C-alpha cells in the first residue's frame, strides 16, 4: 500500500468549517462561494468530498518518497550538446519540438527549460502582462490576414527581402507565402491570387499597414487610379476577391529552419518555404474549423482582376496612349468606331496589356522592355523600398535666464533711463 504525507494549511481548515456549515444548512452554497472566493460548482464538489472522505477529502496528498523520474545524465549532456552545436538560437518551445521530431528525446517544456537555465543556456524573462485575446472567427474563410515583413532572412545576403504571407484567422493555416526582393503591388497580387486559387473566395481581408491598402477609393470593383497611385491597387483586388480591407506570422521558426537547412539564396528559400516549411507548419499548428470559402466562378478571369487598371479615352484615330506607348484598337463587332469612348487599360505582371470596353476585351498588346514610364516607376519603387524610419531626435531647448527686478543690471539700466527722462523734462 502506497504511503502518503498529508499537507494541512489554514486555508484547508477554513474551507472545512465553511463546508460544515453548508452541510448543516447554516449557509447556502452561493454564500459559501462568496466567502471562499470559489464558484458554486466547486463548492458542490468540495461538499461531496467532505461527505465522502471527511476532512481528508480537502487535503493534498504528497507521496512519502519522490518518484524516480530523474532525467539520465547522458540525456542531459546530449541535450546541451545539441543546444550548443545546432539549436543555439532556438526558443525553448521550438527546441523542444526539434528534440522530439528529429532526435526522439521527449521532455516536458518545464523540465527542458530548467536544464537549460542550470547550464546557463537560457535566461528566464520576467512574466509579461497577459492581454485578453480576440476570439477567433468560427469558420475558415471569414477573415484572412495578410502580412508583409522586410528582414535579412538569409545571413549571407545583406539585402532585406520581403516575406508576404496570408493566414486564415479561424484555422491558423498559411496556404501560401513567398519571398520577394521588393514589396510591390504585383508581389501582393501574386500572393492573393495564389491563395484564392488554392482555397477559394474569402469573406474579408485584414492587411498590415502597407501603403498598398491605404488609399481611399470612390467606386466599385474598378476605380480611377492615377499612375502615382498604382501601388495601392491591392485594395481593389481585396474587394474583387470578396473581402473588406480590415494582421502577424511565423518568422522566428522560419529563419532558424532555413539556417538548419543550409539555404543560401532566395530561389532555394522560396522552394523550401512552399514545399517543406508550409506543409510542416500547417500540419502542426492548424486548427479544424468549418469552411466558409466560396468556389471561384468559372467565368471569372483572374487576369482581369489581378492587374493595374487605368481609364483612358480613345482618340479619333482609334488609338490610346498608355505608359508612353500608342495602342491601336482593331475593328470590332461591338462598335464601328471607339473614338471618344471610355475604356479601361489593364496592365498584368508579365507586361501584357488588355483594353476593355464595358468589361469586354477589344484589344491586346504588350509593354515594351525599354518603356521609359516603367523605368521611372521602378526607380521610384526602389527608393520607396529603401526608406527606413528613424526616431526623431529631440533638440534640447535653450534656457533663457531673466534677471529679477532687483538685479544690479536692472537698477543700472532703470536708473540711467530715469536720468534721461529727467533731463528731457
């Protein structure tokens, strides 16, 4: 028979006295809950324990001999070796997962943390203030979050690339993400389009503070946008995909997994991200939820959605000017002539150009490689991506000293002034 030590505290004695009064019907369960600062349901549980086991039902039993579950020294040394050689920059939870998955070493989080603290391999931090989290959406596709993060993801490449990713708020799934050298409108459109092709149409989109999503619009699906506003057309695409523009991500684990895999260029990094990391992440961290995604209509041409649209008026000779190029509109069965007609020009990521009249295709072209407008926009885009925000320096204010009324300098000046006024009078 296993022997136990019994720990008795003043709290246990107080609980027993109050519960005895509940049993004797001198107190109600609700009143006892207020006195002991417990819920009425827990009071009923404790009452049942007292009725069944008496005072001992409230006590915490401690084994007379501690359990023999000490971690072998060889396992501890192997953990510390792996920490120093491979996983020196991993957080404790990530390190714990790698030990289980790749090295078949299974420990609870706290045991592993204590091993690392004793060996000086982990510095415990102060407890953070816990904030109430927003409740997740009940169904997948009700809210999708989009994030753009600039960082030197690969240590051997000094340039900061952009990681653009989309995550479902209900399931925590990241179906698609990709690295880009610049945070352009077409980069964001690429991720949005790939997400919709994989999952379907979602209800609403929440994006970070990128400029692509901040311009105010005055129309529906297609709106008037000047050339200087072209970067912000992801707003229109968000609306086209069925969402309102209304985001954070897995950066830490991704960086360290790429370091372990020995990735040295972004072409391989994108392949690793899409083929290995995303399936691993989604299999481990995705929650199950009913889907609210809607299938993409078969007649919907995504080329005409994920593009930059600009309005034009057709010239008398059935031509339009676009980005320094002249585009000839051929004969059509829609109209004998399109002179003075209002059309929309769609520029795609691969530099194809579509001309639409009342959402019907009337002309196609392609942007020339040496286009001056494109070169100018790329130069502006490069400057915008190089910008960095620095904290404004506070210039110390100069202290101006004002002498008091009885200061000798004031007495001298005022005395001299009085003498001058007396001589004048």
